[in-house]
C-alpha cells in the first residue's frame, strides 16, 4: 500500500497554523524564566447583540504569555472550548460557523507599543500590535489593553471588536438576523512567572 501525503490546501493551512503556534511558544520558552509570565486558564468571552437574540459564550482555557523584557504577547484559545447557554448554538458555532475541526484555534501574537517597564508594580494602559488569526484568516490588528503588575503577578484585560466578514465566517441567511456583524470580544488572564507555573 503506497502512502500519499495529504497536500490539500486545508491540510497545508492547518500545518502552517500549528507551526506558527509552535514557533511562538518556543520563542517564549527560550526566554529567561523571570522575564516570561504565563496563564493556562485565561478567560475569553464574546457577545453578539441583535434585536432578535443575544449570543454570548466563554472559555476559561485560553493560554496567554507575556515577556516583560521584549514586551511580546501571545494568546491562544481553542474554539471547541467555548461554552454557550444553548447547546444547539454551540454545535452550530463549531460545525457550521467556525469550522472548529479545520480551524481549531484563535491566536494573537504581537508586541506592546508603549515604552513601559513591566517589572514595576503599576497599572499600564497599552496597545498591542500583531497578527490576529481566526477562522484561518490573519489580520494585522492593534488592540488596546490594561496591564496590572502587582505582587509578582500580572493581570491582562482587553476588549475589542471583530467583524465576522473580516474572517470569512459565513452566516446562513435564515439566521443572519440573529447574529451581529460585529462581535465584542473580552480577554482576561492572570499571569504568573513561568518558574511559578513549573512548581
């Protein structure tokens, strides 16, 4: 039986995304442990508001990393971990809209623009510029956020809008009035130094 490697565009795209995530994580791993803060239970939620129906979902399994020296930021959320109030909506979200088997993750990889010293306890209002990937579509984004450094931990919060059409997410016309064209996304993560996570 001859083995023929999968060369379909979809398979190649998945490999590309996997390597992107691996490279991003490796860059953090090779940094000094005292410079890197990590969260493996970050919260990502989104909210869609229309006159007919509001839709919201949340995951508490997002992975986030912040290098306080290079000011690099990385977030990853697995699409299938988002939980909805209605199980049917969760099924449609994964199978029909996000195609979660084909595009399993949403990721953001960027750098803080402001000249801030994240080794000092304080609250910092920042913007982060980088690549936001969703449903297989990469976008250059600058996203606002708040970073609170206190007592050896770092809290990161952010809120931003995502246009459904920007990521080629197809909504059937029969339910188009139930899903907003713009979805509000919120992110929260409490990060600890990687040396603490390793304990």
